[in-house]
């Protein structure tokens, strides 16, 4: 049998949003007393227990609502600044054209694809271009130098030409030989000097490229650099910021450098690249989830603070600029508490008021309790019995 919880939600939404629960002393036996007395007591409880939210144990399990006992703990001073994620030195290279001509990229050469060390990104050829194929020109130069060396060698032995003339012919032949042998018959190859991921393609298939022109960027992505811009007015606090968490612009997840082998590698003592800011750099190991070249909100971690009340970011709900949490009073009852927030590190936030040690705080699924408080029911979903 299939039950549509959306219709149940529509019906229950007509009922009052706040129910008596945790503050009630009504026992299970009292529930079976005379219906009139029960109704009268129920009315009394509704008035007495204003602000409490009914949300059954079964609903909590169904919607993944979880709670944690609040306990004082250590937290850190946090400063939120802007930053950028860049590849570490040596972890990224630019592949350049070894000759001029038309480039033909490989079939699977796209941004995001992996290439082995020495692997080909494509071939460059100058065939059918005015001026001739450079490979053919190299061959002609080689043949000319070879014939000249063959002509001048017996003359040198017969003392007809000087040592200087012979050495010049020999050097020209050797240079021409190197140039000719470095080109394949099909054209020069654009090869990656490292194994890694193609993070940028700077040309399109069929483009004409000059010798030395950049073709693609290949990155190992194993070690990255997080660069944070610290406002100059916080210069005196610079030594405190030995680690950080960060949240890339493309993600709602905050990453902790302490969990990624991160370490501070540099910090200027004065503003440099950006006027008014002091750059701080952290190096860390990429787990494959961080994209180099992206911007991020950086939470610089400072001195330790003791005996703090801390909640995960997910536990906080917001309404018109005000912040709230939900505390479980008993198995089927919750209370909405306004809170005053302090600093946050992208994962956790300090709660200055509104909850206390020992409170059973909703840390997962707070949005479901909020919906129950606002509508008097939880929007369900089709469920098979």
C-alpha cells in the first residue's frame, strides 16, 4: 500500500505548529482516561508548553536527525580572508611547440584527461604550408652538409683546405644531423615532460602554432599551494597563523590543512604583490577534490581558546539574519533556541549564548526540525508498506 506523505503534510499544515510535549507530565495511563478530561488537559498543555516542537523518534530516524551532547572544548581564534589555490613549484609544466606548423591534437586530449610522462598531446606539421615542411627543410640541410663534408674531407687530407675549413664543414654537418634526427617524418611531437592531468588547453585542433608557443598545461595535482591574503592591520598576529581551513568557491565543503599534510611554507613580512595585504602560503597534499587555479575563502587558525561551546555549521539555521539551533528535550520533543555566534573556521562555529553544556543539540537534520516547527508537520515522501 502506498501512502502519499505530501497529502498528509497538507492536512497537518492546517494544525498548530507548536505542540505540547517535553514539558508535559501526562503519563501513558493518563492518555487512556476519559476523553473529555484528556481534551481539557491537552488544551492546558498547549498553553503551558508553548515553543516546544513535536517530532517523533520514528520521524527522527527516518529523516536522519542526530543529536550530540554539548560539552566545552578548545577552539581557535579564526580570521577569515580571501585566497587562491595554485599548483606547487614543479608540479605543473607548460607543454610548448618544438616547431612551427599546424597542430593535430590526439583524440583523447581534453581538459581533465591524464597523460603519461613523455606522452603525446599531438603532432605539429608544416606540410602544405608556404615555406615548406620544416622536417623536409631539415632533411635538405642535412644532405647538403653531408655532401659538403664528403667533398672537403679528402681535400683536407691532401692539405688542399685548411683545418679551419674542415672543422667548419664538420660542425655544420653535426648540427644538421641533430636537427634532422630530432624530427619524426610525421612532424614534431608535442610531448608532456611529466605525468599528470591536462588542466588547460591553449590551442585548438588545427591551429597554427609558432616554435615555442604554449600548447597545454599539465599538472600533477599532488601538492598544491594555498595562498591567503592577510590584511596589513593583522601583521602583528602573523606568527599565530600556522595552519588554516579553506572553502573553495565551487564547494560547500571546508577542507582542513591539518588533515591534508598541510604546512606553512612562507609568509612575507611586508605587503608585496597586492597593496595592503601580506601573502601567506601553505602547501598541502591534494586528495583529488581540490581544483588548482580556483579561489577560496580561507580561515586562518590562530591561538587556542579554552572552555568554548562549539557547534558544527550544519547545526545552525538562519531566519532573516537571526540564528537558531534546536535542542532535544526528550525522545519526541525539541526546542528552538536563538543563539549568538562567534568565530567560525568553516566547519565549526563558536556559540556565545543560547545553548549550554549538557544540552542535546541537533547536529544533523536541523532543517527537518525547522520545517516541523514552521509547518506543524514534516514533508514526507512516497513510502511503500
